[in-house]
C-alpha cells in the first residue's frame, strides 16, 4: 500500500497562532491538542513547523478531518490555508481555503474517485492567479508547471507535493530521512480518536517513510 498523508499550509501565520487555533478546533470537537514526543512512527503524530511567515501542519495518519480543519483555520485565523492530501502515493491534490471559503482546488486526476462532468473537472484545474493574490512573491510560471493533468497515476506524487510546498514558501516538516523537523503533538477529536500505538523508538529508515518501499 502506498502513502496516505494530509497537510495544511497556513499562509502568513506563525507557529503560536496556529497552535492556539488548533486547540480551539480540537476542543470544539470533543478532543485535545497537546505537546508530545515522537516515540514511534512520526505519522502517528501531528507535526508543526514554521518557516518565515508560514506554518505547515502534518496530520496524524488516523486523522480524517484535514479539510474541515483547514477550513476552520482559514476562518479562525482570517487567512489563506491549503489542505493537501496524498492518496495511496498515486496522486496529490489540494483545496485552498480563504476565510472559510473554498477559493481554489487542484487535482491532476479530478475523476480518479468518481466520474465528473466537464464543469466539475474544471473546478480542479488549479488557478495560479488566485494563489498569487494571497501568497506574496509567488512565481506564477514555476507554480503553473505543477498544476497540470496526468495521463494516469504516478509514483512520484509525494515528491511533487513536496516540491510544490517548497516552491510556495511553506516548510516541509520532515527531513530527507523522514525524521520530523518540527514540534510533535497529539491531536484528536471525537471523529478522529487518538490511536495509542506501542512502537519502538523511531530509527532512521533505509528509505524515507514518504517514499515507496
């Protein structure tokens, strides 16, 4: 099975602001958000990292509310927030929220999950001009090279997402070996209950966790 991963990229908000908003989201939904130390696989934890004015969240693997959380953050913090998702390592996609509203969407294969009409497919084209309104210094040409259709599923979806995240100035919260480079948290809600997993101490893998084995 390939990689399933979800991230939020918060534009123009620092680490402390994002943490406070995540606490509010968790408490509103019957859960909690609290500091932790990685003792097992890093994908069992929520990882936060700030770079410049922007902050990235990597959600734990059991968390199913990545879009809802990104939408909440955008409204609560009055800013623009990406909701990124990698599905089975085969494709990546995003929904871009601004102040609680969907402003843009991209998928290289919009009808991967279900058959869509022409208009529904076009909604997933990705719009560089929209992104440029909210991301200072965005390179429209380089960004547009990522927002293309694929002929079929690919094995470099995570690498493509990582490249896109870096291009728009967001931090990627893992190093080349898959080790977290940000602060770890336990994060759960009623719909995404905490999964306690007994794991050995995290060790450097032969290959990063976000690549195919």
